[in-house]
């Protein structure tokens, strides 16, 4: 007697209506799985992000000094881009970041200058365009990776939107900064690694290693992808081994493929870091400087627990949700990783339900990358800033959404499974709601730069001060580029005033307030002597004891910026 298929009671009662719904659902899944649909959907996401970001990159971009009012890194990068284009060189004369972002910036700045944008503005807009395009590329990569791992376009789109709306990421998408490019390269490298896990072949492996090399030459986080690539090679070779391999065959194959990956990493790194290859010494010095600085803390010795990194990861600037919802999402992801390890024999040797044959291994490798990066932050970094978590945000979102989607595959009743997946989409959609105000605030802040109160400082200088006047100013002050005899400072020093023969001194509370703080000078990042000297210089200036400098202008709406003039040269100033 033939066995009769059993159906849940709810399905037997719904009858033909449920069959029609199932047929429509299967058709929708077939359409969503078509390659053309996937790429069109991701293209729409990219277009929307371009429409939002590109109009913002030209705001307050007249010159690098204007950009410096809001980001000191932008001034460095814009000055480097201007130098590269005007001198036709790949040397940008500062070594805070590796060269790949600056190489792309060179191309973008040169193109803008060629089409008629003044070089001063092109040097600001060019690197911002690179950052914005990298942000869009990263979002598309997250969407494609999520879809590839899960087999679901819905997972890809949800992950892409979660990634694109991370407030800290969006902030850097409209700044001249390499963080978005690094994040995009890490995501694309992981995507290539998933293709390698699925199908093997050298091309995908070379692409993954090359992306890691370029990420390393963007901001060094690509180094954490290297051991992940090595483990992927080992897993792939072990899975595809012959029933009775020759002695040492697996070891030789591992060394061969690892050599190919290492060569791709090195060659891509050379191509993306030509200036570093030319002279590695200054970059090495800054690697050590940043390592020591990040271990010390931001300005003052940091004593907070390393667990603060988890608070930042779950906070509004990275996860973009309320703290409770963000932590819940993180716990869901970790639970998903543990579930995969428990269900796989050996771990990750089978697909997660609904995903590709290699999706289990990919999720484990993603978890490993996140653990390596966070472990490094726990061990070494005390510079608690949300931007240092951008390198894990994309892969974190992919894993969280994909694993939760895969968990619903264990539900037998199709109607219940569909209902739960719909609830997941709604839950992740609700997680986007708190991000709206944060993203809107970033946009408003950028648009306000066109008539920002701090720009009035530059106007006053143009109206009253000769262009050749020696000026010493606190960073985040707008001193137009027409003034060449200038020096910015992170803390006023009397020796600097004497060395520059300063006639004008400009202070603001963004810098000055650091030296009013009631802290132990021994905890200051530049040392106790520098802290005490800067505090004394500010006190003497404000009380008229510093070479009789006289305060002639004040701008309360611009961080209480104050302009002081030396009587020795006052006769050269305008009325």
C-alpha cells in the first residue's frame, strides 16, 4: 500500500487557496533568483545611494582649508591630491594612510581638473568621490554576498540596506577618507572567497587574495583576511581530496595554492602601493606611531575596559539601532555561528539550509575574520572610535541576516516558515527606523557647511589681514588658502610663535578646551611637558601676558574662536 503524505492540519484546511499561494510564491522565488533580477535590484540600490551621496561631495569644497574646519584628515588628503596632480607624482608627502586610496584619488582629481574644476576644489571633491563610489560598491558587494550565501535576494537586499545605513559608514562616505574603500575591498574579497569555496579554481582565489592585498594598501585591515584565505584553501583541498591521496599530496597542494594566493596578495599590494614600495621607511614609522597612539587612547590615557568595543559595535553609530536591538542582533549572529558549528560534521562541511554548498564554511570564515579583528582591538586598541569597527560592519550584517534566514529553514510548515521570514524582514526593517534621524543629521550637518559660522573667520581675515602675515592657528579654524605663511597647531606653544614670528594667533575651544581639562599631565599623549607648556601659553595669551597680543575679534558661534594680534605688527593690519 502506498504511503500517504502527511500535511500539517492548517495546510489541509486551507486547501486549494494555499496551493495557489504556494504557486505564486514559487514563481516569485524563481524570478528573484534570476541573475538579471539580482543585478537589476542591486543596481537600483546603487543608483539610490549615488543619488544621495554624490550631491553632498561638493559641499564646502572650495579648498582644503575649508574642508579642514570639519575634518583635519580631509585637509591632509586634499593637499596630497593637489600635490600629486600639480607635480605629476604618486608621492603625496604624508604617510598616515597607505597609498591605494591616494592613487585612486590622483585619478579622480586629475579627471575633475581636466574637465574644468579648479584644482583647489578638485583636490577636495576627487577623494570624496572615491569614498562615495567605494561606499556604493561596498553596499552592492554586501547585497551580492548575502544573496550568494543564502540563495535569497531578500537576504541580499536587507543586508545591503543595513550596511548602507550604518551612520558612521555614511559619514565617511561623503568625506575624503579611505574607510569606505577598505570596507568595500574586504567585502569583495570575501565574496570572491565564497566563489572559491563553491567552485574552486584559481581565478576566484587570486581575486580574493588580491582584494586582501589592496585592502591592506588602503588601511591595513586586509591583513586579517590573509589567515582566512589560508583556511579556505585548506578546507577546499580537504573537502575535494581523493579517497586515497598520495602521501604528502595535500600538503603540496596547500603550499602550491597558498603560494599563488601570496603572490596575488603581494602583486596587488605593489600595484596599489607604489609609493610605499618606493620608500617604505616613513610608512613604517607611521604604522608604529599609530599603533602606539591607538594603544594609548585619544589624547588622554584610556582606562576603559576593552568590552567598550562591544558597546560601540552595538551602539547607534555602527549598528544604528537602539542598544537593546543592536545587542540582540549581535547575539543572534553569534547564536547562528554556534548553531552552524554544532550541526556540521565536520564543522561547515555542509550547506546551511537554503544556502549554497559552501555557505556553512563561509559563515564560519566570516566569524573567524570578525573574531580576529575584534580580538586585535581588544588586545591592542584603546582609541575607542566607532569608525574602527567599519571593517567588520558589512560582514557582520551579512552573517546576522543570512543566519537568521537559514534558521527559519528548519520550520517544516511552509506557511509558518514564510510567516517567520516575513517577520524577520519586518524586524530588520524596524531596525532601520532609528537610523533615520542620525542619517538626516549627517546630511543637515554637511549642507550647513555652505554657510557655517566658522567660515566667517576666514572672511574676517581676508578683509583685515595682509596675505603675507604670519599666522598661527588652532586646527579646525578656517584660514583661506591665500594665506601662505601659516601654521596649524594641536596645542599652542610659545616656541612656535617665536619661530614663526607670528603676528596673528587664532584659538578655538575645540583645541583650547583640551588644555582646560582637569587631568593628570602625565596622562597626556604628548607628554606632561607639552601639556603644561600649552596650558601656560593659552593662559598667558588670554590674560595679556604673551608678548602683549591683543584680542581683536571673537566668533562665539564658531567654538568661541578668538583672534589675537601682536602690537608689533598691528600697523600692517586693516582697520
